[in-house]
């Protein structure tokens, strides 16, 4: 059970406090309710580029990193399709430094030209390092476009193409800041060796006078139900054929989400999972195979991907996958197997909660979803999933009309 | 009115009291030493069994790694599926990792399941059988994985730079090839297992919220088997390459180069080691370093650049590593050398030195959060043969190091001519 207090400042900033006296550290986590899904389709990658610019100096403080490091702190940030999260950890005695730094960049950035020029280049190198200069690095660009016709999950957080980042202007930067970076659209979590009266006083002092800003109302086109299978075949300079199948699944706040999570564990949660045992160990069709999803807030994708053993054809490999997933849509899983994946979930949640930093970001994430206390209700939700639920949602997900398939062929002739 | 241009007062980290929580030590009936840290709020446990069974001991390439990997793929009474199912049923993870000197089994589980899981770990250590079919699958799948990795410039660069520093025959320099996978035979794995696992004493490191009967549980499962002392480490001599400069084309269409610069460096027992880690931080060890500020934050040549001293028990190497745009690789290398030159020629100013000290101490303090981090530090101290006061001395060194000492170290080690230089595109 994760304890926390919650209050809201007059300007609308939501603040959560999680006290843990066993650590000498404090964590300050600021989540902004904006992700890649909120981008203009002609200017993708912007939420993530903007995250870089948040370190380029704010209105009254030329450098974010130097004063934090001087106070013994470290920090980082991440952008997803759904949200942007900034966090720093420092010795608890110096927590006010984090309030000072985070509040000033919420108040206003410096909008430095140099920072924009440099970070554009840095992000382009990040794009190359992670997506262009890697075998199979472009897979998710293709899969997202195939699976989503209208929802902005069509593009990855790094952006649809390099040119969108290259052409980002200072006017774009300012517009984005004013639209999304304000107390009305943010959640502040302070955790570690802190107490609520102290956090309340510091939050009022540093964040209290920041203008509220306008609450951003999200109105995204929702993806219509898919009605026919979609397929795409590509060839690339890679050594092995690979197969990717994605199915639409329910969003984070729907009942089907929890069943889908357990289904991914039944299929590929370890060495005794069904896909691994059947297709890697017994039939030897794949040298590796995985099933996962991204935990997306809106309706997401459940993915199975694997690399084919040389000599195996795409048709054999695909048939193998269907032979593993079809029985889950038809037959009840064994009680013991369901218990196994629930036990795994129980252990993963306990391990996740070990670090203060991870607890702080989880609280922020759940608060964004609607209520931080959802964090304490997760395990019960998983525990309540029945064998019937698994079969019901598996049948809903693993329907061929709900599936997009990418056949990724090696350019060099495959086979022994 | 709040003046936001003035920083709130801070307590300098050099005033902090950093203490590494002491371990408890038990010796099981057969002489196995157990190091334990009881801490944390969650009912979780991490146990690591460390064997002297790394590639330092193998006579044929990959035998140590393959033996370690296949340990849990079959015992006298369970096949691989049954072993995996047992651990996974309890939500536990049993991993294995082969390093150079050592190779480990590690278990992460909820504390309440320890009694169900330890007997199967003991079964693996005592009766693993290495089925031929499992080995064939291992060879096939790892050759496929290697083929994909070889398309990545960073993978190729990491292998080559180690070869230049240590030589292809040294445990730190040798690497896997398709032929070395093909040459693996079951008999060699079984022999290696018998010699370095089954009949040998291991070390156990355990951390988490420890069950009150943990010592008895460990003794019952791991204290009875007959063991010989851990083997002595054979001598391997590095054979560094003569030529210093290398440019390799791995992918004609590559859009980035993987840059690696490396020089040989002594191990932790050398008197320069601790203070060199501080110089390394200043140079390229964290986000506020000289290399990061210049090459990423000023020039935008890369997403990230770091320097580090490799975590080896024997003599090691000091490296600079980055992936940079194809057209700016040579400019990046020139800037790295300029930063070495600045560190040699100019003493670091007071403010920057204080920043590095505070950052290092603050992040060390943060890293002592939780039982797994604490046991990790003790494991490092024990396996490197350092004394128990190593941590305290390292903290003292950070607090007391002077600009003059760092400049002297830069003049001793950060010399462009002594670095191997590699770009793989």
C-alpha cells in the first residue's frame, strides 16, 4: 500500500506527497499532460524535441543541470505517446533547489536560439542512433502506420521523419510551451524524506504564483474498429526474415487491458510461456519470439514479433503463431497457468515499488489516469481476472480482421 | 516578491555522512561464505551464487558462456520447461550471467517463496545434464543473434576496441564467431560444469527483506554438498596491438560512426585508481562532463558521449565511447583530444570541482537506496579483493581530491598518443 497526501494549488497545480523516511533522498517529479499523440501531424516528434529544450535554460536560470548537480542531484525525463515526465533526485536537505529549478521552467523557458539549434541536431542523432542505423530500426514506423488510420499513435515519439525535427521553429516552440506547459496541465509529485507541511509550503512559495494557463482539452480522432486484415511486405538489408503481427486491444482504463496484460504473459512471459515453448523449443520456427504491448492510454496494440529460423518460410511461421494463439480464444486456460501469470504480476509490482523514484513516477502516472490511488488497486484488478475473461478478451483480440501483419524480408537470400 | 534569480541555499554533499550499511556474514557447513544485507520495505529477495567459472578458465572459446547459459536447461529430474515453469509459477526469475572471472546464477523472488525455490537452484548446481538438443538450439539461435548484432556498428566497435587493448586471445578481448559456436561440443560443457560448478565452492550474496530462517534455508540446500575451494586464476597476459588508428566500414550506408578511444589502465588496486574515477567524471563520466557539454550540448554531434573505466578485476582500460554523425566523426575525435589537452594544461576551477564532487557524492547517496544496490557494492568490493574500508576511502578521496592532483593524473593518463582510436561506420 503506497500512502500519499494530495492537495491542489489555487492555480490548478495538483500536488502529491509520498513520505518515505528510510531514504536520505528526495524526488521531485513533474508530469505534463502532453505526448506525441497531441502533435500536429505535419510537425511530429515535437513533444520529445521539446523535452530536450526544457534543459536549455529557463527565464531566470541560465542552466538547469549545473545547479542541480551542485546540489548533489541528478535528473532525466522521458516522452511517450501519451505524456512527458521529468524527474530529479537529490539529497533531501537540498530539495528546495529542485522546486526552484522546476518552477522556473514551468513559469517560462529562456527560448534560447542556440539551444534549439543544438537540440535539433542532438535529436536527429538520436533518431539515427535508435531508428536508422539499426537493423529492423524502422519497423515501428511501418507498423503504426499500418495499424492506425486516424489516431495519432500513427507516429512514434521520435517523429515520423527527420525533416519534421529539422524544420522545427522558435514559433513552434513557444506555441507548444504556452499550450501545454502550465499548472493546469501538470502534476507534481514529491517523494522521499519529505513531509506534507514542508512540501505545501515550498509548493506555494515556488509554484503558487505561476499563472494557471488554460486546461488543454484533448479531442483526438479515435481509431475506428478494423474490419479486414492488413498486410505489408518489405525487404531490407537485414540478415534474418522477421514477422510482426499486431492486434488492437483496449485502452489503459478498460477491463480488457488487464486481461490483455495477462494474455501477453501467458504467451511470452518466460521460458515456460506458450510461444517460446511451442515455436522456439518444439517446432523451431523462430530463434526468438516475444509478445508485448506498450501500456498505451488510448486503445493500444498487442504485438507478437519474432525472427525466423533460417530456412523457415513466412507462411510456416505465421501458421505457427496462429496455432498458438487460437486455442486461447477457444479453450479455457488451466487454473495453474492463470495463477502463474498472476503471481508474476504480484512479484513485478513489488519489485517496481522498491525505488522512491519509481513510486513517484507511478503516482504521477496514475493521477494522470484519474486517481493516484489506482496504483493501490492494480493487484486486485489482476487477481479478479477469470479464465473466462481470458478466453473472452483473447477472442476479441485475436481476430484476423483486427490484425495487421508486417512481413520483413532479408534482402540476402535466406535459407541454408 | 520572490527573487527567482537567487538559488536557495544548499548543503554541500561533502558535508554528508555516507555510510555503506555493513553486511552480515555467515559460513555454511561446507565452507560456503554468504554475504547478506537485510533492508528494504518490500518483501523481496535477491540471491546470487557466484562461481569462478568465467571465460578466464575456458580452454575453448564460448565454453564458459554456453555452460552458464545452459545450466538451467535440464537436470536429472526436470527438463528445461519444468525448471522454468517452477520458477515462473512463483513469479520468480532465475537468471544466469557469465563474466570474465566469474559466472553467476541469480534469483529474484518474493521472500515468502524462498523455501520452494532454493531446492531447485541446488538441483541445478548439483545435477545439471546439458541435453544435446538444448545445445543445438543454443548454437542455432545464438548464431542468428550474432548475425543481427554484426550489422550494428556499436557492437562491432565494442568487440574490436577490446581486441586492440587486450589481444584476441585474452579473456577480455576474445569474441564469439559463427565458427566458435559450431565448434561447441556437449562433452566440453559437461566437463567445464563438473570442474567449475558441481565440485566447487561458490560465494553467495543475498539482499532484501530477509526471512528469519534464511540462514537455515541456505545451509540446508547449499551447505551440505561436498566442495573443493574455488580454483586459482590462471595467468593471461594481454597482447596489445601495435597500430593505434583504425577506421572500419561495416555498413556502406551507415549514417553514424561508432567511435571508441581506449588506453590500458591499471586495476582497482593501483593507487591512482580512485582519484582517476573522479577525473573520469569530470572528463566524460556524467551528463555535466566536459565531453558532454562540448560535443553534445555545444556542437550537437551526438546524442550522448561518455568516458569510463571498464569494470574488470585484472588490468583494465579507460575508454571514450559515442555514436556520432557520419560526417562529424573526425571532428568529434579532435574535440575529445582537445578536452584531454585542457585537463592536462589547466587546473579545474573551484566551482566545477565542487560540482563534480557534490554530484558524485549525491549520486552515491542515492545509489545506497535499497538492499540490491548495497549488496552490489559489497559484491564488487569482495570480488575485487578490496578491503572492507574501500567504500569509505573512495568517499574520502572524492571529498579531499585537489585540482592539482587531477591535473597530474590527466598528465599521466589522458595522453592522445596512448589511446587506440577506432571508428566503425
